């Protein structure tokens, strides 16, 4: 079995693309480029799951930036609590 990373669309892209720094148009363009790579990735869900599992707070993972992943965690947390009740 191969590791999901071996099938990732980003494996041949500069890793810095997925970790924009600063603010402004340049950062927005970098983030947009990273997300466009993710959109065509066959292992996008595995990547996102790994980022959520390891609480990755930086970068674009599975097509979502850090803020989008935090929002996703917040929406999933109440559902998990309801299932435990």
C-alpha cells in the first residue's frame, strides 16, 4: 500500500506555496494557487483529515486554509457532542 502523500497533487509543487505569509494580494494569490492544486488532488480528503487529526494551524491542507479548518472543527464539534449524549 502506498502512502496518500505519494499520490498528492502537491508532491511536485514548492511547499512554500501552501504556507502563505503576510497579508495582501500576493498572499491571496499564493493561497488561491495552493487551493487550485488541491482542487485537482485525488487525496484531498485524506490530506484534510490528516490536518484535522494533527491540528495543523498553518497553511493550506485539503483545499482549506487555517481559518476554514477552524470553522470546520467548530461545526463538527457540536455534532460529535450530540452523538456522545
